C-alpha cells in the first residue's frame, strides 16, 4: 500500500461547501473506519484541507477521492496529490 498526501484548496462557494460538509465528514469517518484515511482536517483559516490516505495506487486513490461528496458538489478548486514515503514517526512500525 502507498500513502498519499492530498491537499485541497476550497472554492469560493463556501455556503455550498458547508451544506455538503456533514456528508463529507460521514464519508471521511467511513474511510477512517476502513483504514484508508489516516489523518485529515481543514486548514485553520478554512481555505482548504489536507488528508493522508492509504491506497494500492493512484487509480485506487482517484476512486476513493471521487466517492467524496465534496467531489460531486464541485466545491474543491484545486487538488494536489503527492505520494509520500514515510520513514520515521509513530506511523512507522518496527
């Protein structure tokens, strides 16, 4: 499995995003329950968010991200994805 850091930049349609946010957070909770979402949350200034997800590859990651209600609501202006090799920290075992 690969780990990916995904950064979202929110669009200007804040009211629409806030209306969809409960569904987005349910999606996030389900992804966390499945072990896919390792960490995530909005920036303190509410201009975007960052999540760390685990997926087999970029194709699987794309399917996961497409299932997020934020994706279908079109409230994300930009998505930046980087595959991340974790070498130290609490997530590293052994």
